[in-house]
């Protein structure tokens, strides 16, 4: 029964039946360089109207599980790892991706992979793993133009998909959500690998 309710909530907030198409074109960073599969990135707006992506505590959360856009233009957010399950050394445009924040001492061993949660007051939101009522599915990355991209979230059978967009809560936090609004468009700033950064 619970899984049926979750799916119904997702349908109400997303409601589209167009699965994404995939191509073999590689995803590129803001400078036009092909990005590494499993690389580290900042996700940034193409224009400096706000900052990068980070996680914060919202509502009754006791640890930061909400994925948001920083309102501060000079804040690049937190480093993210983006991995495609494909065997390619690069991330193919249109391919499914796993997105996760890097582990920090504050969070410890808690999973930091992005997931989607239905039935929240603001709709279907992007969260870090740890919430009930998650929607089974996957994110995928798609070129909008040049080196600018958007994310889609689709159910496991790819029959239902929605854009990852921005919505505001009562506290004016800019939450990442899955709906049919204009997608959040972004560029990728590629970072050195963890091993290289630690040297």
C-alpha cells in the first residue's frame, strides 16, 4: 500500500510520459572539456544569480538532508561526485547518473547519494538518502545548449519523468524538486580527483 501511495504522489507532482533519449555524446564542463565518469564537480548556475548546490537542514531534519541552491552568488556549494553506470570513461549525454555529496566528518558514514522523496509540503523533492517514501528511479543528465545541462528524474521503467527544478519553501530556501516547471539549468566545474586534491 505504501509503495502505491508513493507512486500516486509522484504521478500527481510530475505526470509526464516521455522517457529521455540517450546519445553517445560526452558531457562537457563549463570550459567545453569532456568530464570524467565518476569525477568531482561543482554544479553552478550558468549566470551568477545565485550559488552552487549544497545540503542543509530544513523542516524537522536533524542532519542536512535537503538539496538546495545556495542564495549566495560567490558560494560554489559542495563538491559532488557524478557517476554513470556505463563503462565509458566519460559521462554520456542523456545517460542515467548517480549523484552524491562527498563524505564529511560531520555526517560520517551516512549515505550522501541523491534520492527523490514524494509527499512533502513543497511537492516531490530531491533529498540525501535517509528519508522514507523515496521514489524508485534514477537521475539523468541532458544537454540544454553548449555546455549547459539539466537533470531529469525518471521512474525505474522510464515511463514517468520530471525535470529537476527549483521551488521555494516558507523559509525561502531554494529546494531542488521534481516537477514539470522550467528545469534548473547548470554548468559543471570539474575538480581534481580526491587523491590529487589531498596531495
